[in-house]
């Protein structure tokens, strides 16, 4: 949430900037990239958890 409000770069900044200048393509693209990164991080943590809990 902090990145969305006060950042000067990054995906949160692009989402806020896109919404301020009414550029919906920028907002949607940034949200999709954020969702993909979140899914990949979740997938990695899930695999690591399964690997460590086996032993």
C-alpha cells in the first residue's frame, strides 16, 4: 500500500500514475504484471514449503 501512495517508480507508481492520467491500458498492464509476479512468488514458496516439510 505504501508503494502505491508515495513511490516514484515501480508498478505501484505506474498504477497510480495511469489512473491519474486516465490511461487504463497502463493500469491494467501493471496490475496483470503484478498478478503474474504474485502467482510466481506463491508458486515458489509453495514448492519450497512442500520440499522442506517432506523431511
